[in-house]
C-alpha cells in the first residue's frame, strides 16, 4: 500500500508541475557511487562492540528537470541506490566482518537554484526523498518497505548537458523491522554521480 501511494503521489506531482510550468522540460540520466554508512543499534547493548565503516554502492537512474523560472527548477528523479554499512567486530579470539547491503528505489523531489556562468551553471538545492525497498541483505528480511529522507544536491552542468552531482541523503525514519534484535537502522549516504541532460 505504501509503495502504491508513494508512486501515485510522485507521478501526480510530476504531471501537475509539467502541465503548469512555463519553462522548458528536459530529461537526464545519472550514474555514480553512493558512499553509505547506515546507523545500526542492537537491543542487547552490544552496539559498542561493533565498528562501522562506510560501504560503496551503485547509484543510477533518470530525472526530469522542469523549469519554474529562469533560475529555479523542480527536479523529480527515479534512482536505484545501494545503501548499507560495513559491520566489523574484532576481539583477541576472532575477527568478524559483514556487509549490510540495502537496495532501494529512491524518488527524490528536489527544488534547484541555478547560477549561470559562461560555460554552464552551478546549482544547489534539496527536498524530500521517499524510497521503496527492493531487497536487503542482513540476516533475512529485516527492513521496512518504505523510507523517507532529506536530500541535498549541489553540482555543475555544462552547456553541452554534462554534469557532476554531489549529494547527501539523511534518512529520517527507523527502518528496522526486526526490533526484538535490532532496535534501529537509519540510512545515510553521500553520492557523486556524472549526468547527461538532453
């Protein structure tokens, strides 16, 4: 139900703004790396015995850039993002390490402000970023199907349409669905991606 509502709201907002926008509408693609470090807390107070390191994953997808005026645009996107964290436990007797990998379809809804130069434009903005879980690798199926984050995006786009995008997404929800053992899982990640707009 959450997936259907999220997708319906996303499509309605995109179509509504498309119909009302007096400016140009452009399409783009992105491909890059997400550096994720989800926050994990256990119920048995052993969280402090683990060390957590960032893990890298893929970020890829497409977006629509809808001009609101000369400098402001609305940019909804559909992205595949691989989130998670590396969990490490080390003692005098053994060393244990595992990768927690969480696959999401993310739907960022960003408002961007552009500052133009001779060769292109710099942009900055942000918005809400709903996400739908595709799959997770932990101990089974321990993540809720929906997440909601705050997204910040900065970058540069050339006149030819090529761009570099730097982003940070902070998950606002506890997505753990295995609270008798893991009381909290909170997604966070940085991203760097190359894009092309046409």
